[in-house]
C-alpha cells in the first residue's frame, strides 16, 4: 500500500517517513480497489 500511496495512486497524508490514512482515504481506497482485477492465486490442480 505504501508504494501506491507514494506513487500518488492512493490518497494519504505523510508525516516525515510515516504514511497516514484517514477514514475518508480508506473509504476511497476501498472504492478504487473494489473493481480492480485481482490475479488468480490458486495453486495447480491435481489431474
């Protein structure tokens, strides 16, 4: 999450080296990632 925040994809506030996310920021991040395509992480199936 820190990588996306530093890239400007996720809303955030920065205090020194620390990233802070308000409730509104988290709600927006949820909306942004809700429809994102997630890669398949399942293992291989036995035949």
